[in-house]
C-alpha cells in the first residue's frame, strides 16, 4: 500500500480566483474599461460569466498578468 501521508507537503492549494467586473479590473491595472473589453475580445483574458447585475466578470490575476505583458 502506498504511503500518502506526505502527499502535497510543502505545497499550498492555489488561491481561489477573485472575479471582478470590468470597471474594477480597469481601476486595478490603471487602464480604461475599453482596454479590458479589448483584451477579452482578443483572447488575452477570459470572461468568467456574469454577476447578479449582468456585468461581465474577469479573473483579477489574469487581468494583472495581461497588464504586465503590455508594459
């Protein structure tokens, strides 16, 4: 029988994604909301559904990564 008591030791689970709307994403990386929508249209970031008000949601880490690449 395999020893599974040390499986995953030293690694922490990935943090849960933080989903934000277009305006919040834009403010977080100091760009216009149109830039966030453009990145999504071009496939640089993914859309992650909509909130209860129908606003498109984005993964904040993806947005931050895309902003870093555009510098």
